[in-house]
C-alpha cells in the first residue's frame, strides 16, 4: 500500500491524539504564530515555544494542500520542492504532495541560491514551497526559478514574488482528494552528491517509502506508546525514515529545534520521549556536559528513555562505552544507509549486539548484502571489497542520469562505493570509502568544491582537502595548500578568503605544503591521509583497544 494510506488509518484510530509537537527553546513568545487548530501550551519558561497538532489536523492540512495543488494544475508525476526548516508544516506538506500523486522533492537547507536553482532544474520542479529563512536566496534566483513554476511561501510577511501558503490552503476541502496511487508509482526525489560535488536526483517509489517504515519499526520495535525525539533536518532521509517507524504505529513525535544538551534533556523530560536519534557531536556534547557537571541527570525525568541510536557517520566505540556507563539501561543501535537505499537500515547493528560496537552490523530487515571485488565477484570472508545492498528500498534510478545509474545499479544490486569486510559472525565493518566525501557532524562535505574555490585565490597554486579524524564531529576538513612561487600567503589570509564559503564548508585546519599527484595528474589523497591523519588514527585505535572494543 502507498504510505499515504497509513496517515488515513492513523486518523481513524487515533484522530484526536497528538501526533507532532514542535519545540523551539530559543524562540521568544512574541514570535509565536497562532493558528486556530493548534493548541499552544503555556510553559513555565517565557522563552519556551511549543505547538502541536493531532492526527486529524495533520491529515486535514495534507488534504487542503493536496486539493489546492490539484486546483492549480498539479497532477500525478509532477514535482514539488520543499525548502523548509523543521516545523509542524513540513510533514503535512510532504504528505499533501504525495496525496496528489506528485513527487515530493526535499531540498537541503544549506543549499546556496545557485544550488537551489541547479537542483530545481535537475528535478524539473513544477512547484517550490519555501520558508522565511530562504527569502534572500530565492530572491536572488526568482526571475529564473519562477519561469513555469509556482512559488509558495510558509510564514508571515509573504514576499511579493511568492504566494502565501496559509491563506491559499485555508479554504480548500479538508477531505482526501482520492487520487489512485500504486506501490510502484514514483513518490520522492532526494538529492545526493558524488565525489564531484554535483548533486544527483535520487528517485524512489512508494514501495521504497513503505519498506523504510517497516525496516525502522522492525529494528527498534516502536509501539503506539513510544515518543520519538527528532532533531536532524527532515529533508534528510535519515530523520524522516526513522520517524516513519513511529508513523507506522501512530506514535507521537517531537521536532526539536536546537541541539544543546540541556535542550535535548528538557525535551526528553517534558515530552516523555522514549526514543532519541543523535548524531555523534550531540552525543559527545551530552557526555561532556554530564562529566563537567553542567548537566545534572537528577534535574530531568529520563527513566522512560529506552533507546539511543546514532547514524549518518562512523561512531567511535569509546563514545558508546562512555554512554553505556552513564545510561546502562539504554538500548543502543547504529544504522548504515544511503539516500539511494532510502536512508538508514539496509545494514544495522541491532540492539542485541552491543558486543559488536564498531561494526555497522548485519543486513537489515528485508535487505541482502554482498561484498565484491573490482570484477563484481563476491570476496571471501574477511577480505575487503565494495559493499553492495539489495532490497525493496533501492532507488529506481538517478533521475535523468542513465550513465550514473548504470554505474551503481547492477542486477538489482546497489554498489555503495564503501569498502567493507565481514567477520566470522557475519558482522560488517567499514574499512574506507571509495569516495572522498568528508562526513562532519553528519553532513557530507565534498572536497572538490572547496578545492576549486581555494584555487581561485591568486596566491594558491594547488589545493587538496581531506578529512581529519575528530572526536566530536567524526571528521573535520584539512586544506593542504601549495602556494605559487614568490607569493606570500598566511593562514589568516586563507581564513578571510574562505568567509565567502558557507560556514560548514570552511576548512578547520590549514597546512602549507607540496601536494603529491600521480602520473595521471590525480591528487594522491591516500598519501596525504597517511601523512596528516596517521597519528590521529593510531590514537583512536589505541583508545578503542584499551576499551576492548574493535574500532
């Protein structure tokens, strides 16, 4: 069945129950937005902002948006982009798009104006709906992006080049549009990037979405009574597909805007959250705050919290050892996945396998895996090869990119580009990435983009960017810079130059040195990693071995 049927079912079973809560601890009350269907709870803190909706309101909002889109000419197979920060409107908008038979196309909120325009053209968008944080970026490209497209705005003070979402949808019917949808119909496009940094449009059908929900619920055993705390951005498959496990059983979810340890603990305590998905930096910050005494466990109601799981980047075994020391009753899991495999869960550790921390785990529910050599032949156990996955959640294709699709989809198998090995117990360990993507704090950073930017500096002859191991973020960016002869350039000069880049793309460390290239002209990044990452990697391995955990 299409995943929209689950929303209709939840309304029948749990219509008047709260399904979504939005919390922004740093928003002042004067910035509250009040809609008649939202129940606003007055908290004890004057700066604590909270609003919620029921399953009935969720469905009504999705239906109103769907009916408005249909009335404006959107039809099955059209594409509707979503460029919003996490908010109560996000998921009803997403499901409203799906109910029309159109495709939902979430955009990374970090995209620059040029990247937004590129992705809109790549996905052949018919509609873009955006929030107040993006007015400036959309205004930069409004003349080109408006052509043959509808622009809808979510928030107050609608800009003149867009139409107001709230006033447009309020008078449309709250009943289902009843558009027939089949499991194999196209449902969503997510964006990814390879080592070149150019986004690819990843096409999934409704089968993929339903499988993601079933995988998550099977792995973590969500019940209707569980409360899921969602902190990562909803444009990302990881956040949404983890929420799908709660959605499948009609469970409540809390959207927290903010990652400070005290915000997370306050939300867990006040909303009685039982399941929390964290990124490594947030978990590290929590542990450091507890160790320093800044965060006191006795100040919060945490006994109901049963599961902490982490994804999006490699997890230091030492972190989990510390976590289990403080929270011995917590179940723990980690998940591996790609947007091409509808996010997390094609491989997962499993809550019962804490003794295997360091592995990414075993094949997920309904998934198959194999590890192959360069010829595509399955390697022997213990040998390193490329990890391949197969299951109902594999993408249909890279939209409008047949060549790239053929490179990674072969006989139903998705070739992930990640190098892995399998131990005697069947657990999979990542060894290295074929791609040079840096994962910092759960975000992908593409070295080529930064290298090209740096080479535009008049004093720079060559540049190479690699990831350095980092305790908190997983990796940080190191820029190795080779200057032109007779040019003087300092670290401060480079840092000032890089202020033109988005903050998360700016190199965290800068080293001036010659850059090795092989005979074909390619940068020898393995050699750079050996030079600059070796000591960090050795230190990490010693720490893990001391704890008796495989890194």
